[in-house]
C-alpha cells in the first residue's frame, strides 16, 4: 500500500533514501526479519554516528547519519511489503527518532563551541520543524484516496491494536509518544488549527514543506559535519525555524479551509 494516491505524490526532499529502503525491504520480504528489527537497526546506526561525533570523526558520522536515514525508511517499507501494519512499529520509530535527535544535538554541543541552552533551543526548533512537516503530510495522507492512514491527524487516544501486536504494547508506546511529541503537536496545531479543513495541498507546496522532513534535516547535519562546520549547526537550525511562519502563511493565504 502506498502512502499517497498517485495524484498526491510529490518530490519529497527528505525521502531520498526511499529507493534504497525499498530494495532493502524487498530483499527481506521472505525472511523472519521484522520491521521492529529494522527500527532497532537504525537506532544502533544512530548511536554509532553519535560516537563518531564525540570522537571528532565527522566524515564517518555523516556517513552513519545518512545510513540511519535510509534504514529509517526501510522499516515502513518492510511493513508494507509484508503487509504487517503496526502501531507498535509506528510509535517505536517516532520515539527512537526524537531520542536520537536529542542525542545528535547534545553530541554536537559537546564537540563544538555551542552552549547547552542554545543546543536545547536548536533541538526544540528541529522538533517543531519536523512536526509541521508531519502535520501537513499526515493530513494529505488521510485525505488521499487509498493512502496510508496508520498515522492520524489528531493523536487523541490509543488506537486499537492491529493483528500481530498486543494492545498493551500499543498503549504503552502511545503514552510515551504523546509525552515526547505532545507539546510540539499542540504548538503547530495552535499556529494552524484549520489546516486539516483544506481540500488539498499542491505538490509544490508539499515539496517546500519537505525541507523540514527528518531526512532532509539529517542531510543538512551530515553536510555541515562533512564540511567541518560543526560550530554552525545549532545556529543554523534555530534560524531555519523562521521558515515555519512562511509556510503557514502560504497555507493560510492561498490554501484556505
């Protein structure tokens, strides 16, 4: 099952790892490896990247950050080719992402001249950026005919477990998910509460929003590390947040509810 109907597909700048992820998933289709195993693998890859940053091996760190981004896409692809959708996997993936994002920024803080509080602000900004992308993307997915609806526009209550997973694991991960993402969801919703009423988002608009996708954020971090510009990463992402207001302004002005 595709995430989007054909007419709603757009150039997702954050999804550059998808072709490799599909190839990887298809190779694992008839194995006992599950999407959860792949989620754990991308978590481990992220930890290696963090270690490389702390040891000042920035080129290696960039490589493992990009590899993490590719593997991150593979768990969802494997779930689709095996036809085993899972809320457990969906929430675990998101929880791993926010933990790794925090550790990426804190390791960059440790290895650079950046202060802790500036780094904490950058982490907040990165999550806010990603939340805007996810908000608009999930709205599009839920409106798209035949699109993937595992993710919900409003995560108000724990969903009913799907075949192959337990309700207890879904409930626990849902609570963790809402705890770590809730404040960002509320802020973005407060900034653009009527977005879900819009009929559709044009492809060019979603491509612009994908500048805030996690994959593109990681690509920027990897590029700055490779160029030995680690001291500028935190400042960049704080300033980069200003585009949020431009995108929301476009949505409210041109694509009214």
